């Protein structure tokens, strides 16, 4: 049995984003709506995603621009309370991501019962957030210390909004993330949120890591989902599911249906019994 068959009950998966609007302490947070407004916004999106036929959802503080490399306690506190509430009756598996703090993501996953985290766990970068470093050995030790060994780690090896300080070939980067940093799965991204993945990079990463799952992490839409799933083991989809294809808008159920229908028609993804894709 493959990792994704174990996690999602299928060989290939579609993971939908459940984006949080800006949280308390962030520049764009809506103080008048408060924490309850944040929870209600994510709940409305989940109502369209939970029974749509997607294989999992991933909660993420996407609205917290500009992103931080160390999350504040207010971020993990609000996300923890919200995810615990929202996931209580969720009929599909879920994961979490706290941008861009690996330890915070793992702590949130362990506290809420998430089965996976997605983060930039390896590498050193320079970009919109300044100089950005990682420490995979400490992150994995932290996972062990808090007893979160069962949380699978999806390594984003092509960081968005930044460039590696010491660039390497994508195949070597992906293979190294698995061999030396113990990635459970490898994510390949475009340059920013909503931007498509380079197909050549996706293929090279997959060929480099063999049976380890590779995920098309950004920019997947109905026109490209079949092409992505022909190579990748999963797609993470957010922007394409939103009204008018705008990342910050609410989930549009018709766009969800179109994405899943295109995936099913490609022959590379099997629809779930829950959905009507």
C-alpha cells in the first residue's frame, strides 16, 4: 500500500485549501469581525469542500500577509481553536500549514489531529521576507519531543516568494530532502501562490524520488489538473476553487465541480463516492 492509499484511501489525491482570512495581529485583520468572523469564513468554505469529492483539506493562514518565518502565539492559538472546532465533524482527512513556521505547523497538527503538515522544512533562501533559513534536524527532533511522529511531513522544496541562496538542480534538491531530511512527500511549487508548477521540474522531482509521493503544490486548475496528475501523486488546489479565481475570495462550488470533473475525465484520478464529480 502506498502512503497516499494509507492516508486518503486512493493512489492519487486532490487536496483543497481551506484558507484563513487575516488573523488577529496581522495588518489586514478585520477587527470588527474578530475571531468569530475568521471561523465563520473558513466554515463557509468547508461547507462547499467537505462533501464535494476532494480527498482532503488543508487549513492554512494564507491571509496573513506579509508572511512571517516565525509565527506569533496569537496565530497558533486562533488557528488551533478554529481547526479544533471546524474539523470536529469533517468527513475527510485534513492537514495544516502555518506560514512559514515548521514548528508551529507541527504543534498545530499534533494538537488538532491533522494527519499531515506542509512547509518549507529545508534549504536557505532570500526573498520577500529577507534571509530565510531552516533547520530540518531541529524540526524533526521537535516532532519527536512532542509525540507527533504520526504527522506526515510534506516538504515544499521550491519555496514561494523566495529563491535559494545556493541553487541546486530540482532532482538533487528533491532527492536530498528525502534522503537526508526524511521527507514523507515532496511539494513542487510555482514562484508565488496561484502560479502554475513547471512541468519539467515536477517530472524531474518525481523521477528522482521514486515511490515517495510528489505533489503539484500551486496553480493547478481545470486545464492543467490532468497533466499534473499524470506525473504527480497529488495536487493541492486553492486559487482555482475561489470565486473568479482570486485567492482571497470565497470558495465557489461550481469551480470545485469543474476542477474535479476535469480531474476525473483525465483518467488519472478516481472520484470519491462522496462527491458527484
